[in-house]
């Protein structure tokens, strides 16, 4: 056995202990699952619910692939297709909420509402959906019971351990979770990939050589349809091969996992299974320069579904980045931050927080008679110099109204200009009510908590 193979075997043996739940954990989750199941049945009896849904366990708990220390249980309540969508989102949600009253309960949203409850420190998701024939989906959640059956039919105890190892690796890489905030690999995708290659190492070897356009499928599929998918990783859902699971995964997260796979294979270590602790960077000349070009727009927000909020935050970051770029600032990196309660922020790392006083702008080509005439009349008073460029287009030099990024951003977010930025309606209203622009090293000193500090530090240190 080679030194690398021996090291790999040792690392996987140690990692197996990190991912395998203890007997105590298994017993606790079994008790919670039985308790919640009884509560649901009791609530349905009390309401004399008609029609009565079928109660099915789902998710990684039902599939036997949940990680040590990760306590989630999913229940799916399967209603007949005659049950209207309106009732699924109202009557069913009321019944589910009644079942877990007395615990911490949150209303969450995917394609439609579902209930999240915390029972004895275990997160329990209670999801109403339809009992359908495979392929005749009425809601996105309808596939979930089929996912559970499919995975259960393919995974033995050995493969369950391989799936746990891969999930832990993906989690430590920071790309685990299909929610909008993460845009990463769901637990289900991880399980599909393990079935695809049959082992944790096999998946990493395949990912390290993956090429754009390669289709991963466990079942036969329509090749023309699969070729139309544009995501960097195409993973077809084995219970519905018209659906690309890779759509939810960002190109950046695919790249991060591919690079991390190569690193692990070349030098296996237990650290690849351990989440990194975010540390404040050492303030040397390089990091000080980065912080000096960092802008943060922080604001208070109303509580709403995390997926909805993160979608709005991403759209708003992109809109402001576009405006900054059009004005002349080079946006190196940008991202959003939120405590998922009442505070959010938009972060921008610039190449420079100041611009030169003068800038040039190209106008129309010489042969566009009316446009040239309009350009001259519109810019005659403002242009410092106007000439015909080598490519035959009119060009002018103008003086900027503002050369400071913070000042420009403040003008951009002013009541007079806010409507034209392209922010989501909810975030536009929240920024209009209150916002604060922070600059440079002062940001870390004045931030509102770890939720913002972590994102700021990741922006200036993360791969």
C-alpha cells in the first residue's frame, strides 16, 4: 500500500467517526419523530380533518444519511389531488401549526408555505404536498416522498456512510445546502452523486475531472433536453429526469468543490472534514488596503422567508454593483449579509474608492445624423472637450459630479434616485426608511454582530 493510500485510509477511518451519529442521538431523534407523529395525528383527529393526509417521513433522517450533530426531521403530509392549492396553503398549514403549538414555530416558504418547529432542540419541517403518481407533480414538494423511496432502494449501510462522508466534506467546504443563501449542493444531490460513483473517493475523483456540459444521470433520459441545460453541473433527478438538480448550484460553488476535491486527493487530511473558523485577518498593509476600499450598506428589514429575502438581497447587490461599474468604479467582489431576522447588509469591495475628476464617454457613430445632432446639443454645455475618435464615434470629456464612492453611493440611495437603481421593492422600501453606509476599517468596529463580521471577513479573505 502506498503512503498516500495509507494516509487516505487513515483519514477516512477518523472521518467516519465524525459523521456517524451516536446511539444516544439516534434514540433522541426516534423519540422526537414518534412524538411529532403522534401530535400531528392528534391535531388531525381534533379537527376531524377531511380529507385526512398520509403522514410520511422524508429527508436525510428517513434515508439514514443524516450527520452526527445535525438534528433535522422532515414530515410530509400527503393530501389527495382533489384538495385545492388554496386549502393546501391555508387549512393544511393551520392543522400542522396546531400540532406543534407550544414549541418555537416559524412559517417558511419554498414553492408554497410549510411549517418549521423546534422540538427538544431538533428542527422539524412539516410540509404539506400532494399524493400523486410519479411524474404527475402538483407541487415541487410532491417529489420528496419519491426521493426517499428511491434513495432507500439504492443505499446499503456502506453507501450510507459514504454519503455521510461526502456531505461532511461538502459542508466543510462551505457549499452544502440548496437554499438561496447558499446556492450549493443539497443532501439529496450528495446522495445521488454517491449512488452515481459508489463511494466518497469515487465522487471526488469524478468531480476533479468534470467538464462543462457533462450530464450525470442514474436513469435513462432525453439527451436533447439534457443538452439544453445551461448550469455548470448537470445532475438529473432520478425520479424526474426532466429536472436538473444542478440548476440550484452556483458556478462558484461547483468550482469550490472541484478544487477542494483535487486538493484532498493529492493530500488527504482530516481538516477537509472540519468547518473553518472565521478569524479576523491580520491588519497588514495589504489587508488595510482592501478594507479601505470596502463599502457596506446596512439597514433594518422586516421578517420574511429566508429564501425570499436572500433572493431580494442578491438582486439588490447586483443592481448596485452595476450602477457603481457604470459610473466608473471597478467592483472586485460583492455579497449580501443578513441575520435572517431584522438586519441585512450589502457589501462591495472596490479596486479604488476614488475616481479621477475627468472621464470620457463615447457617443454615436458619425453616420447617425439625428443622434449626432442630439448628442452635440445635449452635451454642448457640459463637455469640456469633444472630438471624433479613431473609430468614427463622437467622444467627449466630462467632469464628474462626485469622485468618492461613499458619496456617490449615498446619492444613488437618496430618495430622489432610489427608484431607478433596480432594487427589489421590499429592500427599496427598507433602505428608504433607514440605511447606513460604512467605509474601511471602521466597519468591523461598528458592525452589528457576527452575521456581518463573518461576511465582511469572507469578502476579503475567502477563496
